[in-house]
């Protein structure tokens, strides 16, 4: 089986949507998804708020497609979660709820993704893809539209089309 | 810099000593270190006890040697911690206390270590070493004395001799 490495935030989990909701809660303004760069400092502070990672919505179709990918690939969920210590248990609980077919053996929490290797990686952040030894796919998010050096997957239907 | 991957339990942390202490607390018998196979079921139940990972003693000289290794290698601490969900925060806190020179970028919690790659791995469990792509070193523990297919490091002075 080929090894497929899939990111969490803004790939299977709608982190951008979570930022938008919290920003609206605090400032009464609903930011357009297309105009959101989630790396802006004003927004990044939300990730240290308890519940941020636990309450994210799975991205559309990610559950069904990932369950099918899990039959065909050695699937690993790799999240650069170590920067936010509180996120680890939230992310574990979130995965158990929304992706119950995954086992603990398939989960990796790290700081730098340069440590993992495999055949394919799907990630929204160019710096995670850059150090990867296999084939690289960027999953579209508002903050990565300007990067064109990777194969692009715009949604989970496209992931299915590529890998199933 | 060459990448060096170091395990936690029974490599930098004295998990075996922790098993011995808890067994003595419960049964009044101090088991000889040499006769302990920490994979026995009766002992394994201790790892789900809160505080088990937080209260371990660092192995002798591991702190000083690892701090020097951290200057010379791209050092990663990789722990197959995902099986015990409660261990993650305990392990983070433990590392921060005893190895404060490590950053969150150098920590990896996973289920299967087959996902990581690098130049050298030091681990006490043969199945972790078997899937590794680089040079493999077994760190001596009571449960691995019978394995002779790996280069062996008996203590942290020998680690220093090998890598510094």
C-alpha cells in the first residue's frame, strides 16, 4: 500500500470557517472566506482559545472520501499540533468523533513535518510540502491561492478523483 | 546536520524504574530491574494511571548528553504516545521540565514510528527500529536483552561516545 499523508487544519477540518465564526462573534463582522488570510496575527490568537480545535466542522465530503482512502492507502493524519499544547487532546477527540474509522496508529502530532516520509502528501501549507520526499498536493485555502508550484486539489471531490 | 531520532520511554525516561516503584507500592515487592519485562500485562496497566509519564525520572546523564547532541544534530524526540491519550500532555510537561532546551518543533507523538525518517534512531523497541530507514541503535532495557541485530548502547555515556 502506498502511504498517503493528510493534514488536519484547512484540509479535513474547516479551520478557516472557525476563524470567521469567532471573528464575527467578537467584532460583528462576517469576513468573506476568500479574503481571509488565517495567518494574520489578529486571527491567529483564536487558536489558543479552548475549544477552537474541538469545535471545527469537517470539510465537506472529507469524511466519506477519507473512509474510502483508508481502504486503499496506508493513511496517516499528520498535524503540526505541537505549537499549541492544548490542541492535542482536542484534536484527538475531534478525530475520534468525526473520523472514527481511523486508529491511533494513524495519527501523528509533530512540530516540523520534515520528519515524516511517504508517497503522497495533501497539505494547505507550502512549507510543509516543500520538505516532503513524495508527491505533493496543495489543498486550496484562502492563504495559499498564490502558490502554483504544487498540484492543486480544490475540494474533497477532487481528492477522490485523484486518489480513488 | 544529520537527523537523530531519540525515543522517550526507557531511553531518556526511566519507565522501567517507574513500573518497579508502582509495583512495589501495590504489592510490597521490589522487582529486580534485570528481571522486569515491562510488556507483561500485569505491569502495563500502570501506564493508564494519571501521572505515570509525568513523574518518571530522566535516565542518568541523558539530560547533559542530549543537550550536547542538540548542538550537533537535528534532534527529534519521537514517542509512540498515541496509544495512551492521557500521556500526551504529561509527556509535553515532562519534556519541558527536564529537557528545556528542546523546542516544540523537535517533538513528535505518533502511533507507528514507520512514519518518521532520518539518519540515526535510538530506541529500546526492536519493532520501532525495524521499519527505520537510517542507522539503528538499540538502547538497553530489560525487555530487549535478547535482540542482537542492532548496534547496542547500554547507557548515556555510550551514547555520548558514539555520537559526540
